[in-house]
């Protein structure tokens, strides 16, 4: 598919305006500029238009209009994604789902909610709190990110360690297909017969269709929560503490590490939490469960952290202090803006036992490329987030950032890891997907995609390496468009 020409676009815009009105269809250059990228600012693409549907029916009508005018489309939520997953490649129309923001149903008895894709992640827990429930997946951007984007990227967060990622909490989906039809996938019971199409859609990065509703699982608010902050001389000793805690048989709700450079950036920002600026690293440990069980677990964590070299371990005295600990972690990415105008938030996963060795190599890579690199990550899962602060206006520095990023991914894969834990492949990592998947793996993925989207009009140019988009990956050339659903 080629970019829609000016004549095609001239016909498309009035058609979209007729569907939703001029106030919900953006098309001028200055309006479209806002949507040229997501949280990965080093990648950009110009959309043909940005449309704001307010119902599933409008999404279907927009999709059909795009098909009539031979224009691809891409679903987008809050734009907080960090892999270029919401870019409007090939002049796509951005279907902006923020106004599909209703909680259609909240069923406390069955502990489920039916939500539209524009519902903000944190808002669902606020709505469920009066019923003693919460929504567990909690990306660091949960105050802004939306559930549709969470489904697309299979988002995680600090509490993934105990509660799992988005895929563990999605029971059913309402999906608008690239031909404008709609499918109901899964079941609110969680036991739908047949193929697990819900599992296929979660984490597919918006390439199989547009989610217009999701039935999600809610969790009971724990009877008691204990949050600790352990201060270490360096990141390696903090990682050893993580290994000791997991090795003891405990399953904390969260195990998060923040290194010294990040601590200092946080303390210089509006997210300041009173952290010790001279600490080499801090480890946030959160335990939750029945009140009778937690005191002994707290004592055990304190002992394990001390054995690993912790200088001290503080336990939050109340909810205000607990939120102070978490403010440092949740505000870390925002605080990075004090170091440089641009931030490359990497995302890779390694076995927990490999954390000390891999982190040492990651820091060496940053130093060798003369970059400002900091680490804040989900240590319990081995999900690393090396952050590189830079200025993309400097071509030499940008080249060094990209070279370092490639080395970091290669290092993580060599240690038995994978190239993404929660941010997705998008455009950022599509050229590196062959580090973990072979030809047969990619072929199977393309066949699955072709079942939903034989013409590759839904979020084109994502996930698969661009160098591979030739005859071998053309669904019609291979007959993939005839694979039955």
C-alpha cells in the first residue's frame, strides 16, 4: 500500500467529517503535528487525519471510510506508548479512542468490569475501590495511559510480579476488524471454548483490529499492605537482595530498583520524596495479603536485604509514607527531563539470576558510548528499563544512543532474555525481533495477522522487520488471505 495521494486525501477528509463532524476530525498540519509520535519521540510519522469516535458504531464507520479511500488506519489512546506503536505509518488515519471512555459495567459480585478503550488505567481502580476491588496492572503511566493501549501492548507495571500483566486480567474483547465488522471474543467467565483469540489480540499492538471494549478481571484490595525502602551502596547488591527474596519462597507484590542517577534526578524534581541522594540504589519492596501473615514476612525481607548489603531498611509507617516511596518510583521517568530534552526508555527482560551481570554490562555500554544512562526497573521480573538521556538534535549523540541500544538488546538476549517485556516491538525494535524469533516463528505470526487483516491496513509497518516486507511476507502472494478463521 502506498501513502494516500493528495486527491485521495481530499476526498477522505470530507467523508470523515460527515461521519463525526468537523470538530472531531483534525486535518490541518498544525493539528496533526501533535500526533506525529508517541512517547518514543525519536520516531515520527505524519497522519492523514485524526478522528475521535464516541461509539463502536462510529469506529466501524471510520474504518469502512478508510477502506473505501484506500487509506490505512491506526488506533491510538493516550499516546504514552514507548515503542512507536501508535505512529501513523503510510499516511494512516489515527483513530483516537480517548472519547470511548465509559465503564459500561462494574460487577462487584463477579469481580469484573466492562470498559471502553479510552478509560484511564488508574480511574478503573478508583471506580472499583468502593466495592473493595482494584485493577492490578499498573504501568508507571497509569495516571494517563488508557486500557485500550494497555491491551494492545500487554502492559505490565511494578505489581506484575505477583499479579501478572494485562493478559492475565482480560477475559473478553469487542474487536472491530479491518473490514469494519465486529467480533465478540472470549467470555466473561474466562472459560471460552475454542482457540484463545483474546490471548492473540492482547499484545498484538493494534495490528489485528481496534478494541472497542474489554471485560477485565478485578482483584480484592489486600487486607494489609507493607511497603519497604531498602538503601544499598550499589545496584548489584540490590539485585542480590532481589534474588534472595525470591529464593526464599516469598512472592512480593512488587520489587523495584532505582539507581543513584535516577534518585538524584527525582530529588531535584517535583517528585522529590526525600530519598538519600548518596545511595547507590534503593529497592522498593511491597508485600500484601492477610494481616496475620505480613509481620513475619517483613522481618524476613529486612534480614535478607541486610544480608545482601543494605545500609538500612525503612518500613512505611502509614499510607502517606507509602505513597512517598512510590512517588519516587512512579515519577522517575518524568524526572529524567531534568537531565536532557529527550529520553530513550529501553525495555528488555533477563533471568533474575543474570541481573547483576547484565546491569554491569549495560552500564559499561553506556559509559563506552559516552551517554547519560540510568536504571529504574521491575527487578522482581528481571524487566530492565535502561534510560538514556540525550538530545536528538545532535546527530552524533543520536547515533551513539542507537548503537548503545542495539548492544543492550544483544546483551540481554545473550543472557537468555527477550527484547521487550511490556513496551512492545512497534517500530523501535522491529529490526531486532530476529534476535529471538526465527523465520518459522515470524511466518506463523504473519499468518495469524493475515487472518484478521489480509491487506495489512490496520497499524501497518509495525512489529515485523521492514527488510522482510517483500513477496515472502505478502499475504496475497502466499495465499494467507485465504486462511480460514
